[in-house]
C-alpha cells in the first residue's frame, strides 16, 4: 500500500483520480496496519504463554525433586532409628573413698576434717572432726566430698537464717544432717519458702504469727524439696567409663563432657547413665542447664 501512495498522489494531481478514492485507500491502509499490530501482539502473547508453561514445568520438576528428597530423608531416619544401639562400655562401680587408696583419700580426709571443724560446718572439736572424716571415707565416695559440703552448708544456712527456719545453730546442724541425703539440690528452696512465708505472715495473706508462718511455708514445700534419691549412696546408679575424646577429667577425678551438635540434656544424661536431676546436681553452677550450647563443658561425674 505504501508503494502506491506516490502513484495515487500523482493521479490526483493529474486529475486521474478524485480525493474520495484516496480516502478509501487510506482507510484500507489503517485497517491493514491495525491488523499487522494485532497479529504481532498475538504472536508475542503466544510466546509469553509458551514461556510460562516452560517455567511451570520447571517448578513442577523442583517440587517433585523436593518430595523425593524428603522421602529419602525419612527412609534414612527410619533406618537409623531401627539400628541396634552401640554397646555401652562397662560400668564403673562406685566405691567407698577409703578403697580408692591412700594417695586418693588422704586429700579428702583433710578436706572433710576441715569442713567438720569449721563454724559453717559441723563445728566439731578437732578430735571429733578427725573421727568424722575417718568415718566419712568409709561411707561415701571421694568424688562426692565437694557436693556433700556444698549441700550441707546450704541447708544449714537455710535452717539457721532468720529468713529461713530460724533454728538454733545445733538444730540447724541436725536439720542439715538429716535432710542432706534426700534434698533435691535443683529445687528453689529459699525462694519458694520465702514466698510462702510472706504470704502466710502478711496481713494481706493468712496473717499468721511468725512461727506459724514458718511452719506453714515449710510444710508446703518439704515433700517436693526432700523427695530425691540419695545422691551420695554407693549403691546409686553408677556412671560408666566413657573414653570419648569429648570427655576430660580434672585433678579431683570429676569427669566433664564437651557438648556437640545434636546433644540434649536428656541424651547426655542417658549416655552417662544419669537421670536429669543427677545431672543438674552435678552442675549447680549452671543457672539454666536446659540452655546448653555447642562447646560447653558440663560435669557428668
């Protein structure tokens, strides 16, 4: 059509064609141009749809691949769960401190005698402290000395303190001696007792006398606070020797484990034949033992 425009103009000038004819030709040109544009748009639309279909096919393939990976992961997990657990090393029997040999128990005797003689311990005479230390190594394991002393002092302080049971010194010693072997050391004894005492003593609470408030608070917590198995018993569940490279001992024979990826408190306790309460008692310096991290060292014996 474009090639015919100069010819049409020439014919108009020469009088061989009138203007109305040109008007019809221009309309035809516009229609042809519009049809060409529509055809091009249609081709572009088809191309876009083709690319979208190809992209959808790629997405479907990725979804299938992820589904296959998940299925394989579950299969491998089932295989791992079904496998026989690795055999545990033999248990190490807990023995009385005196059976560890003189070069082991001599330091424990010195430590326990000093504890028995001190004012925040039993407050014994020198001779009585010596007798106590010699008897102690016959009944307890050397490795329990530090925990024994720490637990005794905590209970004596609680019993003797004005914010605690407000006992006399001798009564506080007797209390600590009697409750030592059943105390759950992870129990928040002081905090819970204080809260209940304040409630019972306050005029906004039960408005008890001081002595009645103390009895109320202690009666409320004693069953939960003093219901644990004796951690010092030689018959307690033994800790087996683990020769893993992540374990190390200090000069006092305590065994420590370095936490790895995937470890949990329950899995570590099971690995070393402990229950969670025993593991907590061995790590009283850790404020929240449930918040462990890779590389942290915790005591397991």
